[in-house]
C-alpha cells in the first residue's frame, strides 16, 4: 500500500485504505465461520438443518419465509431447539 506520509509514527494514519481488500477479508472471515459452523453438525441431516437455519437468518425469502416452528416441524425438532440453533448461528457469525 502507498503511504500518505511515510514519516508518520502510526501506520493507521499513514497507509491509504483499500476498501475492496478489506471487504474481501471480512467476507472471507464470515464465510469461514459459516462453513465451520455448518460442518460442526454431527450428521448430514443436521448440516442441512443448519443450512436452513442460516438461510432463515440471512435470506428468509429463499426458504419461503418459513418460521422456526415450521422448520422444526419438518425436521422433527422443537421450535425452541431450532431457535437455539439460530442463536448459535448469530453468535458464531456475528450477525445480530
């Protein structure tokens, strides 16, 4: 990166920001957290459930705006269990 003032003691103020690189680093970190969270499920069925919960949190329109209760009913889980899974996803990825 180019520096605006190479003599400045604090590199935060000396280096010009590269927004594109910063955005890629943030996106990579979020995707890595998402994939690790999904892979942490013990079975393939649970990984599918985690994928559905991730979609519920990020893009509910992709799952026809299903509620947590509907997701739980389809997978044989309680609404509370699926809600706890959604909270786990939000905590892991930093999405509030």
